[in-house]
């Protein structure tokens, strides 16, 4: 399970997009960083894809001008297993 933030949902074939706030992005991002902390343990080899994903998460607030843009980028990101 990931904590990626999706700004849309589809119910009965109707897709609705909604706005998010920075606090929501940061809250979900912090949970996702905690969930993936074990990837970076000293006894594990951190793959480039995992390292890049964690860097992407840390950079979210500084890389996007709006919370909606950050959420859209995150939902489009290919999250490594």
C-alpha cells in the first residue's frame, strides 16, 4: 500500500476531480517516507528507482507551485515495489 495522493475518484463511471491542500500532500508524503524508510537501512541495497522515488517525495514542496500539481505528479509517478 502506498500513500500516493490521487485528486480524482470514479464512482459509477463518473470521474470527479478535487483540490488538495499542501498540508494533505505533506501528511501523505511523510507517511510514505516512513513506510519506505526500511529501503534505506544499512543492511539493504537501495535501488536507483527507490532512491529516486524517496528524493521525489522529499522534493515535492519545492518542485511544484501548487498542491494540486504536486498531487498530480505523485499520482503519475511510477512507484517502485
